[in-house]
């Protein structure tokens, strides 16, 4: 695949980023794509390795060596067709996926994997620029009606697949625009929302109907959907945040917020949605504040980048786990996703990161938080006596992960038995038909089924659930799994 000796002749080259001082002035994407020739050279590095381990790392089963070879030979249109045969939204994953495929690449044994994510994004962007990616409406209609609850990547992928085989698909979204956490969770500097709008327009031309500002389980009942549709797919996100500080002193101080109350506000400001309010109607801004982000994952990094762009005085990220090693042990980890130190683009913009730190309580003045108190912990996450300390804190953002779906809407109405991390009891290990136990025509896919996960996993779940729904309705299905 690619050039047989390419991996020996060419070095790995990644996309560059705009300078920090420049990119902190705006909310746009700041990744600078490679040129066409540079991308072809990177595709040439894909080696004829016999067993393409990149496949083991890719949840949507992208045929990575195939489209690398097509790019190397300048057949970009065929590459775009191949890429879309397994991934409905490669322009999303080419921007926000952590690229487990690259971790699994054979060349990653030497720490120089093929720049798969870069090539994927280039194929998708060129496909749109050349006009190769357009609506694919069905030739005939089946007469079957399907409701999809949630318009994140799982719901969108399922909707597109089902619409293209002739079903009448209706997507219900509680927010004012489709996209779910793609739109309201991921900052614009990582993925601009015009990309979602473009896909929504394509899907509407394919026959998908979007119903926004409709909260199933509240403004419309689940029973109404079941009575009106032949199948219902639950594709909501895992939105209920963990809160490990409910009993901590100072938890009731003003200035302590969940990440997913903070991030959607800024996304709404950027898009012009009003009001940029949250459930308690308080506006959260980091400008001129000492910001503490608790949690070391992607959501925490998104809070860092957003706070810095808002003009925070300082940003510190606290992680309870110890600092990972700078380099993994390939003999133990490859081709699996390794535990190693990664510096996100947001962290590199000026945040201070502290490891092995556990927050103990908060203190403040006049009802507002002013200090965060913490202690260092050992390898077993136990407090180390004598290491107590404090940090100035005007805004504290909790980014410690999610416990599962919001359970006061359709989940409550259908009495669905949610287990840890947001999966339904009896379906968490079932990737065969995606049906919800005890429900005749209700299916589930994405975070609400498997728990908090990646965009690429949501797309896979949506595609596979679509195949199961199509088979349930028609007795057979030509949709891929």
C-alpha cells in the first residue's frame, strides 16, 4: 500500500498549529493542513505490512491502507468514496478523534506512525471542496417511520443510514440546533460548527426531518413516539456529570460549575444563539479570573482553551492520577491505546498542570469561591500527610467525567434500568441488535448505551444500530455493520 519503500524514504510530518499568541485571539480552528503534495507523501508511508493493525484501532473499520494508496496515486475521489463507505462524517473524526488507528499502526512501534488522521481530514475536506459529497436520497420509500432521540454523532449516523435506504426518519433534539455534544460540547476552535450545518443540510436533502427544541420525555412523551413510529432509537449523550464534592466544605459557594454548564455557553455565544444561559440562568465567564479545572481529560482541556480565550488571569488543571510516562512500553501496549503523557493543544497554550492532586474543600468570601484546598496523593491515591496546600480560585470547573444519561426524561418515562456509566441493564454487552430490554421497538446506541466515549465510537454505534433497525423493520438489511 502506498509506496513500498515510502516508510523508509519519508519522515512523518504532522499538521502544524497557528502560534499560540495568534490563535488565542479567536474561536476558529487553528490547525494548518498539509499541502496536497505533502499529504501524498504521508500516504506513501503506509507500508505493505501484511496485517493492517490500524484496523484494530479504528472503531468504524476504516479501510485505511486502501485510501492511503488512493491518495498516493492522486485518486482523491475514489479515496473519498472509500472513506465514506465506513464513516459518515470523516470531517468530524479527522478533527476531534484521538486517532487510536495511529497508535495501532505498525510504524508506531518506532513512534513514527502514518499520519492517518491528517490524511482522513484532507480527503474529507477535499471531497466537499470538489463537490463530490452530496445528498444520496433513496430511489424508493419503504413506508416505515423511525424516530431518533438525540442528534449527536450516533443519532446523525443512524439517521443518514436509515434515510438512504428509504425510511422516513425524524430526529428529535432538545436544543435549538442539531449536533448534540458535537455542537454544544466541543469548542469551535477544535471543530467549527459550519461543518455540522453542512451535514444537516445534506441529510435534510436525503429526507431526514429534524425537530429541534423538543425534549422527549418532557415536551413530548415516549408513548407518543412509540404510537407514531415503527421504531424508536435512543441516541442521547452521557450528560450527567460526576460530582465528587457534594459533601465538601464550600461546595455551595458561587463560582463552582460543571464543565458542561460552562462549555455550551461559549459555543452559543460564538454561534449567536441567545440567551447564553444555563439551567440556573447564571452566565459563566473566566475573564480576569484564576481558573481551576479539575479533571485531566479532553473535557478538562476544552475548559482550559475556552478559559484562556475568554481572558483568564491564570488556568491550572488538577489531575488526581500520577503523571503518565513520557513513552510507553511498546512490548506491553502496542497495538492498543497506550497510557503515556500527552500535552493537548489547550494545555500548551499556557495552563499549569498538576498531577497526583486531590481537592479537599473550597473557601471564599461573601459567598464566592476564593481558594481551592488540596493535598497530594500517593500511587494508591491516598493523601500524603503534610502536603496540604491551596490555590487562588475565582472559577472552578468540574471536568471529572460523566456518570450516564440524564434520567429525568425519556429514561424515566420508559423505566429503563440504567447501570453504571449510563448503559441499560441487559444491553451493555449486546452489540447484535441494540434493542432495549423489555421494549418491543425501542433501540439504543452511542453514549446512552455504552457510556461516555469517543465520537468515532458513536458513529460506529449509530451505523450498527441502523442496520439492526432496518433488519427489524424489513426482515433483512443491505446496510453495513
